[in-house]
């Protein structure tokens, strides 16, 4: 069984937990609804999800992000890191 990025259709490693996850290239393009670029990260060793605007560093208090106009959801991955999935 294969899996692909829902944005660019690149074949990615199959992951049953995250069936709609974005490839790294697409995940780097996350922005808000107005196309302002975002930076996604973990807040420290506990690994909680956080996001900020790439241009100002101001907090972005939502998990809803967009890539190429497609609504996505960003969250902490089960074993660390951030995962972005198309909705």
C-alpha cells in the first residue's frame, strides 16, 4: 500500500496514524488564511505544539494552517516533532 502527499502527490513513507500528512517540502510552506508564513515548533522537552508568524515572531494561536490554499491541521506528532495533515 502506498501513500502520497495530499498537496503535491509525492510518494511518502506510509504511516497509518497520519494518513494525510504532508511531505517536508509542502509542510515548509505553511501559512495562515491570509498567506502569512508560519513557523511551527515544539515548546521544549515536553514537546508541546506552538506556532508563530515567520515575519514577526508573534504567536499564532491555532492548529489550522494552509498550504497552497488547502486547509490543514498541525499538531505534535506522537513521538515528537510536528506533523501537518490535510483536512
